[in-house]
């Protein structure tokens, strides 16, 4: 227990700079949406109090529904493919020798370390028609006729964004899972193995349940990260407006607010979006279940 | 944790090697492309370049405003990281090791920043900076970056500070040291590993950041590297070799940081998860 009692002035001196910056620039930005969404707030001029008018507009906004579904699609694929793949890789790493482990850790974390701009520009170059590497590879193995300029087609454009997100996230999530797995004491699995449990049984009945907190944590990160996705779509489509089907939620909100300068509406969209994110986190946490893990 | 199956070990290793190479493939392709001229890129996308065109790299400096964007990114990431280090170290020293009411609450307040949904602050940040006259300025973006970097830095530093024995301050006090002397001469030297971890993580994040910079920076002379690169695409989209070269050049600082400090980066990840 800390035993040094400090006078108020010392404490303030130590904590104030950090607190100020965080409060103003970190928490502060949450306030305008909550307040101004109830007003007519266009071009930064405060108009009349409009109550829930902006919110009614949100619920009638079909395009908003489309972009929300896009983000949910992204989340779905992350949970269906991204997370299990990361987890499987984490397990495989524990079974592999040190050289392979080193190699894969470095290789898979590398995408995460790169800037979103580099990643998405590189991918959009690879997917270029005619000279892009993806098309060449497809032609080389005989499926060249299946190639499409996916990025420029409204229906498939967002799927490319999904791929770039997952590509960057796999290594990152894998390392988190790996840290959780490493923390499990060896004797838990030893005793299971001695009792005759197969590998699958070990993973599903011992490892996974013990990882609940790690799973929850990774899920929260995945949800807040993917719901906020805006850069990937922006860079891949390079500013071309190909319709809401290709947009992510945040990009849509941002675009809507700036194109009409109706920030009151943009704020209402923001609040609804934040509430939805929060609900998703709660639901996923409930699904994973309550368990405080402590190793004796 | 051991799975005692040799077959599994072989299959895993094979799979991981293939997947790992798959991860590296886009970078390898970029590397090859960056040395080719356009015609070769079109005709032979997968092969080694016939002629290694170093001029693509030279062009990156002369035709793209590479150095300007690079310098800006250094300013943003450098100042931002420094500020985060100073503010957070002071703050978490207080919450972790000083006895005062509300220490817990203050720390939790900062950590709350980790769960705020990313996109919900964009419009708010724009409005606040606009009203403060900080939009499209160096300090404006830096302060926003600092606010975003504070939560994760606080988690790492707090954990580390807590792990030091409290007898340190006792001993220092017995020797007659005041608060500041204790902090600077006794505690600080002991937390350098954590400081490195925070510095590397924060700098990396700020260097790579795109969204906030694209919203808050209008004028070309302030643009950071990620934003600048994107404008290369639009202004000189036809020069693909040059584009690849510029992308790789932009990667070099992050790659260097990563290869030198991969251990710290991993620690940052783990610290984050341990705390929840």
C-alpha cells in the first residue's frame, strides 16, 4: 500500500497536465454530440432547440442502415474467420519450434505495424486490372476470368476493405491470444493429457474456458476497432464516391455532416452509432460469459 | 502448454510458414515493383526487375514532397510521444504510489479512454479544435494525438509503478529526499523499460495515424506522411514504380522501429490485456 501521504498541491502538480489534456481533447469531443444533437446546428451556428427531430431523421435514414450493415458484416467476418484463425495460429505457435515461432510472429505482426495508408495503397495496387499482381496470379492458375475490379464495384468494394482489416489484425490478435495461452500453467494440460484427453478436448475444454478474459478483451478491441473503420475505405476508394454500399459507418457520418454542414444531424448519427457500439460490446461480453480467472 | 503430437508440430510449422510468407508477400511485391519502370510492371509483374531502377527512389524525394511530409510526421510523432511520456509518467506516479482520495477513480477515468468507440469523437474533435482555433495547426493535432495516446500509456506505466516495492520511497524519505528528488533520482531510473515500451508504442501509433490527420489538416505544408502518400496516388497515379518506392520509403522508419523494438511492442500488447 502506498504510504506516502502527499499534500494536495503536490498531487495536483503531478496529475493536472495529463488530466487537462485528456479531459479537453479526449473526453471533451464526446460532449458536443450529446448536446448539439438536440438543436438545429448547421454551419456551426446554434439554432433552435429541436428536441428529437434529428434522431427521428436518423431512424428514417436508409443509407445509415446500409452502412451499419456494412460494419456489422465486417464484424461478422472478423469473428467468423479473423479471430478463429488468430486463435488457431496462436495454438500452432505453441506447438512449433522457436525458429518457426520467431518467423511467424514477426511476419504476422508486420502488417499491423505498417501504416493504414501503405497497406491499403499496396492492396489497391495489387488489385489493379491488367498489371496488378492478383490478376496475374489468377490468370497463371487459370481462374483469370473470375477477376473483377472489385474496388470500383459498389457491391464488392467494402469486401476489399474487410480483407485489409483482417490482414492487419490477424497478427495482432494472435499475439494477444498467445500471451493468454502462455499464461496457462503447464500442469493443467499435463493432467488432462495423462487422463487421456485428445488435443481437441484439451483446447476446447481447458484452454478456451481459461481464456475467457483474454477473449473478452480481444473482442472489445475488435469491436471498437472495426466499428470505427474509416481509413481503409477512404484510401482504397481514393475519394471516389461510389455510393453508400461501399461506405463504412463512420465515413458515412463524416461525409454526411460535412457535405451539408448539418452537424446537428451528424451528432445525432454519432450518438446513435456510439450507443450501438456499446450495445454490441455488452452483448458479446455476455455471450462469452462471466468468469474471473485466477491461477493457483 | 504442449501438444505432444509430432504430426501436429509438422503440420503447424508448414502451415505457419506458408501463411507467414503470405503475409510478407505484398511487401515483397512492392519491393520488386519499386525498382521497375511502368512497362515492365505491366508486362512482368511477378518477376525480378531487368534493370534495377533506383531513380524511382530518387523521384520519391524530388517529385513527391517526401521530405516535407516526413518532417511533419517526425514533429507530430516526436512531440506527441514526448508529451505523453511526461504527462503520463507524472500522472501515474501519483495514482500508483501516492496516497490520496480518488487516486483509483482518476486512473479509471483515464483508462476509460480505451473503450470509447473510435468514430464517435471525430466530429466532436473537429468542432472543438475549430472553436479553439487549433484546426490545421501543429499544436492542434499534437494535442489530439496526446489525448489518444494517454490511456494505453497510463495502463502500462501504472502497472509498472505498482510493481516497484514501496520501500523505495520510505528509504528515500529516511535519507531526507523530498517528493521530486525521490521521483527523479530514485523511481524514474527504475522505470526505463516501461518508458521505452510506452515511447515505442506511442510513436508508432502516431506515426501511422491517418484519420485524425486527414480531418484536421488542410494545408499541404502541414500534412503528415500517411496523408501525403495518399495524395501521391491522386496527383501522380500513373507512376506505379515511383508509388511503390514512396510507399516503401514511408515504411522504413516503422520497420526499423519494429525490428529494433519488437520486444517492447509485444510487452505493450500484453500489458494492455493483463490489466483488464
